[in-house]
């Protein structure tokens, strides 16, 4: 397990909702739906490693590495 600190933001109030963008995108992919979601949820959006403002970490990395990054963020 070698998680990295991903770049993220938290907005809104209510139950937590993590939004994960697709490969090749970044957390701003949610910019159009975010205003509605933050009315009912605490929305956490983040950049996967190697995307947006997050570092690449050590290459190559696997799906398990991405899951470890999410779990690290979830525990904050």
C-alpha cells in the first residue's frame, strides 16, 4: 500500500458523497452537477493520482493503488 495525498475539495452539508471522475478527466468534471448535489450532501471530489492537481506517485500503479488513495482520503 503506497497511497498518495490527492488534491480534493469538500462542499455542502449532509451525508457524504464521494465523486470519482473517469480516467483522463479531473475533479472539475463535476462542476455542472455540484451546485445541486451540495444542497443535500457533503460532496467530496478529488483528482485521481496522475490527474488534475494530484501527483503521479510511483509509476506504474494499479487499480488497487487508486482504491488505497480513496481510502486514505475517506479516513480524513
